[in-house]
């Protein structure tokens, strides 16, 4: 398990998702939902970034976030995307992991000049290094080094930095 993950407290006998409202204010989740789903289909890249910033996500300059991208609804403030990166169509960035018996949160950092291909999923606690490329339909469950090309389910480095 990544050292960037933080275990959430256990609130009872049911699976942790049943107690989500004890981890994050429900009104905050409503606000995040409105901003994220407006951004999901907004045609303007500037508007998308502005809406994501309203949730607390840290979005750099000249970031391009494709149509139908979904940020974590509970913890978007744990997402950081550095300058000039591209997040492809229908990708998902998660900062929480509710399992049957435990729950975790973790920041996601996408470096500068990164390309995340369409339909990719990035899991909590992951860092993608500057200049890296993640191929389409990848499941990123571990760090991707700077300048590397990675892909697959789960994603693995296909080509190291040159």
C-alpha cells in the first residue's frame, strides 16, 4: 500500500461507504457534485478548470481536461494537475478507496506536460511524473516515473524516460 494513503476511521459494522457522511460534509459533496458534473460536459477548457478549482482541486496553467472526465466527488481538493497537462476523454481521477472493511484517501499528483489517455482511471495516492504518458484505457495504481510511457491494466512502465 502506498505511504501516501491515509486510513479513514471505522464507524461501525457496515462497509465504510455506508458512513461516507461522517468523513466529509454532505453539503460539500453536493457542491463538488454540481461543479464536477457541470465541468464534465462544459465545452470550454477555461470554464472546466475554473469549476474544478471551485472544488479545491489544484489545476495548473494551460491544463486541458477532456469531455466526460470525472474527478473524485468526495475529495477533489486532493487532486493536483501541473501546467500544460492533458487528461483524456472519459478518464476518472479518484482520491478515495472505500473497500468492504476499510477506507483510504490519498492525494493524486499529475506532473507537468503529462498526457493521460482516454478512458484511464487513476487511483488514490498516485503520482505521475513530469513528461510522462499514460496510454488509453489504463488503470494507474502506482507511481509513474518522470518521462516514462506507461499503460495497461494495471499500468506498468512500457518505456523508461529517454
